[in-house]
């Protein structure tokens, strides 16, 4: 898996747990790193957090597993799931997610409009 150059000063709880760290821009050159648990390969609760505005200006999402000693940038997968969710729900991608979507969407066409 790819290694992400991200210095985290967060202690992860448990053994062999994969956690997601959402890097969220909260101001000029200021970032918050919010931790959420990954339940298998299911991004539903993470997508729900993105859609309800839990993150102010998300920059990227990194999966971290300290026992297995790996990290992986999942931003592209999260962007794809957000886009799929919006299409299925007939909703526009929220304005606060536009920059994240442009940066991480595979097709770069992120202005999903309701049908």
C-alpha cells in the first residue's frame, strides 16, 4: 500500500484497527485531523459525516493501521462514494465539498445536479 507523508500526533486505540483520519482545513494554513473508525470496507457513516457537514473544508482522507504499519490515501474512493450517493439521492454535491471533489474525483466532473 502507498505510504502517505502525514505526521500524525494521534494515539489510535485498540489492536489491529483501521482508522480514518480526515484532514480538514479550518482556516489559513490551519488544519484539524479528525479520527473516525472504519467498519470493514463500509464508508456509509463516513459519507454521512461528509454529507451532513461535519467537516468544514475536507482536504483528504487517510486510512491508518498501526499494527500492520500502513497508511493509504482513500480520498479518491471517498469522492467516488460521495458522487454515487448524490446521484442516487438526486442531490447536488454540497458547495463545501466541491473543492474536495475536484481534487479527488476520477472523472473531474463533480458538479452533479439533481435529475
